[in-house]
C-alpha cells in the first residue's frame, strides 16, 4: 500500500471516529445542529422500539427527552471501522447514563449499546447513511449524588464551546 493510500485510510478512519464522538457530544449538549451534521439527508436510524425514521428525527427525539432529564452522559469505546472506498461500516460500544427525578426518587438509568453504522463519502464529506442501535443490556437504580453541584452545561454555554 502506497504512503498516500495509508494516509487517506487514516484520514477516513479519523473522520468517521470524529463523527461518532460528535454525535455523543451533540446529544449531551442538546445541540441539534451538531447532531444533524453527522447524518446524510436521506439517512435512516433504527433504535428499535425507541425510534425508527430519518437521522435528524432521532436527534430531535433524544434532545427532547434529554431536556427533561437532570443529567446525561454518553461514552464511546471499541470503535471498529471497515473501509471500502467511499463507503464504510463501523461498530461502536456506547454507554449512556441518564439521571431523572421520579417523584421522590432520584434514578440513574444506564444502557450499554452498540451502534452498527453504514457510512458514505459524498462531496468530500463522510456522513451516516444508516444506524442500527442495539441495546445489549441496561439497569435502573436509585442514585445518591455526592453533591448538588454540576459544572457542565447542556447547551452552547458549556465551557467546551470556548475551545472547540
């Protein structure tokens, strides 16, 4: 493989990885526009019983639900990418944690999921064509916070927007 081919493959892998990370940032900061930016216009999202439809619609649904939660955080691990020219497939392990108030109980919901994604490069931009979200397992438990303080923001006033 020529050096230029290796560099292109590394660039493509990094571009897709960055989009997976941006998705998580988008839903945690409730930044719809950032969330929309990872999908191609004709994309499809399959989140099982939760949602089936276009990619931007799942962003709207998640952001709406997260805005009613007290806190939420998504982490990504084990990203595997298979490139084939201007198309790619990926699998990413996702841990999503949401904290909600249910009457007098503070609950923490954790789901362990995998995103099975199909990507394509169009007009020089990688974008998501199809996502299947598989839930591997989950839990709901009562939470006992260490304190009532949170330094993070769930909007564009978060400190991260000053540097990114």
